């Protein structure tokens, strides 16, 4: 009898324990940027990205745990030809990115900075057709504290007659007010996310068992050391939120396109890169103690979508729209008079060419800035020849998802950046080539910039750090202590590629569209574009010659086997040819490609 009573006790105790536990799975995407199909639109090849792959993973996880929620942290509806086509060409259906998210069954999304890129009408329509809430507590109507979007969502999940209340608070980076199109954000104010989080967290803690902060923003400091990782512009305040705001259980972040999966002072933190290439997976285990749920187990990891096939049902539903996008990509966007074509990539990086000049001039016109730098990102980029230009031709020239930023820098910063780019080369027996470290373990052609709006020459045979022989602007030497506004891609503006001279420099403006979209608009609006090359820069060999006693320009030219006119071409400040003072420094330079 005693044994029977013991078994009965164990049975009821086990039942009680099971009934008082709860397992919650949170799946996290961010910065999808219009990627639904697993495709690289520049090449037409398959890619390990997109909501269709995410859908397969979500379905698998939900089959293992019905208590699974899926949250996105913004930048959904802009960033690919797929989303551009809907925004600019054919909006006859509901937004296809939102349709994909409805099919997947997203629980909520935060408003991202790029949700405003195509204007308020398209954003309003996206919010209207979404079967999930777009959350944001810190975007309010101007002159009030009334949120434009629902500030939070509280949902209840049930399991074995137990209920878990989950609060999701949405916050958005205030960077939009600095860089967004003023017409797209008219009538809105952007409050400090930290202060808004401090306001809402105590209220939500009274209503919910677990609090998820879904923030379209990232971290301004290293999560381990606390050291600054960027200038304190207010665009990313995730670290400050963690420091100042109590009561957060899970913090889902985005905007920076980083891969982060950590537990910081007890708070689970996730940031799953971009484009649906990764999904953050957060697991929370709960036990009920004294009538309240307690988190007893927590974990977070990022799951690559490369291992998951695209959801065939989702592909079929949106297949007709994707087919229209592909047809549009191969349509004529404009007509080229002259070649914007690269046949030899080394030569294209040794002297000015029509393609890089085109990219720089598009950047300059888009921002109203007169100095620009850009790269030929890969060896696969060739441009186009005289004749029709397709949309695919244009986007293949800039396959990366970067925006444009305008920085305020000094002349010394520009020189330092040119010296960094000059490290790209090596020179052996007067033959210029790419240095081996720039080719292996992977090519880093995107680290070499070419500039427009200044005139410069690089001697690849000089020591590293001393290769820039001349930098001029409008014919005059560039002033090292003067400030200049320059336009460059967002990756480089943050110091990416080994350019610390740009990191932390004041950002004057950002164009919140991908560079490929800006170039597409440029061609579509003009239709006919002319290939031009102003030859404002080149790479070659050279050095500085200090004039000795009784030396003349002719004797120096004969010494180096060049003409006096060649010397004059690179020494524009020479005013006296027959009698040059002793000690004058002359640039002796031979371009690699005459």
C-alpha cells in the first residue's frame, strides 16, 4: 500500500511540475531588405538568402514547438529589384514582401529606417495589408507624444492550461530624422529610444511575464569591453539601453547588419545579419514559482539559412510577381553612347575609366557633393558597351546593399584614404600588380577606391604611406587642414575595409536608398548617357627629385629619359622653367598606362 501511495504521489507531482513549465521559442529576422526569393538579382544565380528559406526553417521549428513566435526588427520593404519593382513599377497587388511575411506567420515587426524610403503612402499600405502589427513606441506625431504606430503588443500563449503573457516593445533608430527624406517623415517626431524604453518597461512588466524589446538599431559600444565602436550620433543606442533600462528579458536588434548572439548581463541579445541569411533563435525555459513565471533556462544562436531549401508553396504563390520582376530586369532602361565597359580590371584600377566615373558622378549628383569615391567591387563587374542598357546591367555594377553617406573630413583624411588605397598595389621591376594579400584568402577589390572631384597621382613603387605624389582640387594643392564634404558608400563611411580615417567623422547626410537603385533612377530619368573620362587620376611609378645646383628642366628630363612637357604636366606650380631654384622638389612620374 505504501508503495502504491508513493507511486501515486510521484505521478501527481510529475504532472504538477510538467503543468508548471513552459518552453518559448523566439525566431528573429532583421533587415530583410526586400529579399524574398533565394536569388542574387545581379547575376540571376541562387543565393542563401530570402524569406522563402526562412519560411522553411520557421515551419520546422513550429512543428517542434507550437509556442513559437516570429519577430522582425525592421527594414523590410526596400532593398532589392523585387521591392523596387513593386514600389516604382507595379503595385497592382498587395506588397509581396508583406504577403510573404503573412504566409510565414510573423508575430510582429518593428518599423525600420528604410520603411520610409519609398514614402508614407507605400508604408501605410504595407501596414494595412500586414496580418501582424508594425510596432514603434518612439515615433510620434509632431507636437505630441502620441505614437504613430502601436507602441507594443501583448500576446498570450497557452500550453497544458498554462498561460504565458509576452510583451513586445518596438523601438526605432532616430537616425531617420537626420538622413531620411524630409517629405517622407513630415509631421513626425523621433523620440530618444532610451527614454521611451524607460517609460514603457515598468508598465509592461505589470502586464507581462516576459518582455521582448524589438529595436531597429544596434550597438554603439563593444558588448564585452564597453569601448566605443562608432561615433555617438544617436543612431545606435543599444548599449545604453542595456545599461540604463531594467526589466528587459530579450533584446532583438538590427540596422547594423551584424551577427550577434550573446547573453549580456542576463539579457538575451540577437542580431541576425541581413537579407534573411540568418535567423536568430532564442529559447526560454520557464517554471512557475510562487504563482509567477521565472526564466530558468535561456539560450540564443544564429542559424544559417544556407541549409534550408526555399518553401515551395511560398515560391508558387509569389511566382507570378517574381517572373514579372525578372522580365523587367531584362528590359531596356536606357541607351549608352560610348563604352562603360571594363575589359581589363587591373587597367581599370590604374587609370580613370568611364564606369567608375559614372558611379562617382551618380553619387555626386544624388547628394549635391562635389567629391566622391567608389570601387569596382569584384572582378565579375564589367559594365556595358555602346547600345541598350538593361536594369540588370545597372544593378550588376553595384551588387552590394549599401547606401550613400556624406561625411565632413579633412584634406589629411583624404590623403590618408588615398595612401590606404595605394597599398593595393605592388611593384616589381617597374611592373605594377596587385599585392598577393589582396587576392588571398579572398579578393578584396572593394578596398580600393577611385575618386572624382580631386586630381591625384599614385606611385606604386614608392614605400607604403608615401605613394601619393600629388593631390589637387580645381588645380590647386589640397589643403590638409581644410574640411571637405565627400560622398561614399555606407560601408566605407563607417571605416569598413581598413579606413579608420573615416570612422566617427560627422555624417552630413544619408540617401536611404541602395546605390543600385539610385543608379537605376539616374539612367531611367535620362535614358541616354554618355561615356566620359576626365582622367583626373592615374597610377604609375615615380619619385620626388630635389633640384641641385646648376640643374635645368632640360637636364633633368634627359637624366630620366622623359620630356620637359611631361615634367610640367605633373608640376603645375612651376612658374620658371629656365631657372628653377636649387632645392625645389619636382615630381618625376610615369603613368602605368600612358
